[in-house]
C-alpha cells in the first residue's frame, strides 16, 4: 500500500494541534482527520478517533505495524514542513516596504 497524496487541510498557529491532514492510499482510499500535534518530544500524529460511551478515545483507523507508522509519519510531516515553508515565503513576498514621502505632524 502506497501513500499517493497528503493534503494539509487546516493549519493552526496557536495551541498544540498544528494541522489536520487527509491521506490517500493507492489513489483509492482516503483517511481524513489525522492530526499533527506538537508534543513534549516534538511533532507527532494522532490518528482519527471517536469517544466511546465509557469516555475513552479509540482510533478509527491506524497503522498496524511500525514500518507503516514510520512511513506515514515521515511523509505527513515532510508535507507539513513544506506547506509551512511555502506559507512563510508567501508572507514574506506580501511584505512591501513603504517609503515615507512626507511626514505630517499633528
């Protein structure tokens, strides 16, 4: 199973949750609502989950082996960093230096 698309759908600047991601596998199956969380040891993925009647959260979809988890994490975080870099570059491009032609005193 190959990851064929990673989409960063929402980016948050504040708080621990940094982004919400959708991942497509083999151009035929998509998993939505994977979260990128800023934890004590850096960024990590939280798989989509739901709250059970007992109040416990259970993953709806998740990798079942460490190789798949590692591959998923690497590709998602690489895309996240790419999008963040593009956003920062675009913000810098929008900055326009303004020259003051005449100062007005009030």
